[in-house]
C-alpha cells in the first residue's frame, strides 16, 4: 500500500455488554494500525458504559460519546461522522466484530480498483451466534454480489445486501448527507443514495462477523403489533418513495418492483395492513412508470 490513510471506525453500542469488548478489541487488533476509533453509547441501560470506560483506561486516545438519551443508530452515527477525520469510515455495531485483516484488505481494494468514483468497498462475512460460533457465511457460492454500478442490484434485490464488512469514502458519505435520521435503519437507504452516482467494489473474502441474536434488528421485521416493527416498515416505505424519485429509466422501475414485493410479504406477516395497502399502491405506481 503506497500510503497509510486514516480510517475512522465508529462503534455504536446499545445494551451490548456481553459483546462490546470483543468488538472494540477486534478494532484494536487490526493488522492495519492507522485507525481513529469513535465509540458512541446510545444510552444503554445495561453495564455497557462501565465496561467501555474500563476498557478506555488502556486506550485513552479513543473518543467516547455517551448519549444522554436514546437517539437511535442513524443519529448516533451522524454525530460521530461529524467528528470523523478519516479518509475512510466503517460503521461497526458492538455486537459484531472485524477480522484482523478487514481494513487492510478493504484499503487494497480501494487502491487497486479499476473503477473511477469508487465510494464503497464491501465484502463477505460470517454469521455467528451468541457464543461467537460461526453458523453460516452470508453470501453463498451461488450468489454473486456485484462491483461497479450496483444501483440496479440494490433496488431490485437480485442480490441481498450485506453491509457489515463495508467501508465508505468519508467525503462521499458526508456529501450525500450521512444517514437519514428519520429512518429506523440505514443500510438500504445509504446504498441506494450512494450507488446512484458512485461505484462499489466487492471483495470475495470473509472480513467480518455478524452476530444474530433475538434482539438483532433483522429479527424485528416480522413481529406483530410491535411499534418498532411499524417504524421499520414506515422507514422502508420512505426508501421506496426515494427510489422512485431517483429512478431514471423504465427498467429501473421494473426492477424495484421485485424488492417491493419482497417487503410487502414482511408487511403482511407483521399484520401492518395500512402500510401494506400503501406499499401496494406504490407497486402499482412503479408498474405504471415502467410501461
């Protein structure tokens, strides 16, 4: 690697007392050392803050932000983004962890990529259980995540999204406005907005590990009569409105219908009837625009 750019890693913690030290150690133990670590605790009600502060005794250079109320992932990350000095930035939940060669492999991809306007490098990752045992790998052999212009891939769900082992160009992330703070989750929206104008690079390596437990956000989408689930689905609707505004061809409008139907099944399973009807109306709108 010709130079050693600073990489900011934002570790977002909310009630991760069982896992937070593992996550922080995975950052410190990277084989790439020019790292700026920012920890944000989103008003945890467990022992997370105590454990983080004890860990910080040996790492006084690390910035620790303690929210005075629970503001959610998107606002917490954007707060850290404003303080980030790195050329590149990683969003790491503190129940997940990076493998030791994660950053060095991502930076090599940035340096060696054939694509101009490269904003995002993403990779494969393991799924792990509560005890940290590998249960599966996220992208299977019959799945082919794309590089280059991935906008159609993102909006169509031709390949599932996996943002755990992802690094962003910080300038681009700031230019598009960071995460949308009105949303309950960030990955689909930020990938849509960035991929509209910038290229992505996929690395076919396992570079991180995502923990799947009962409290994981991904497990909340199908719960019935649940306020958090409703907020998740409302966020999905907002993203679809954005996609229809960003789409510039009939083909793109046809492609987004695939993802809309996928999400509609979640809405119906959660018995969100009003939201389901609204999404169905959007599907009709996308179909009309695709003709």
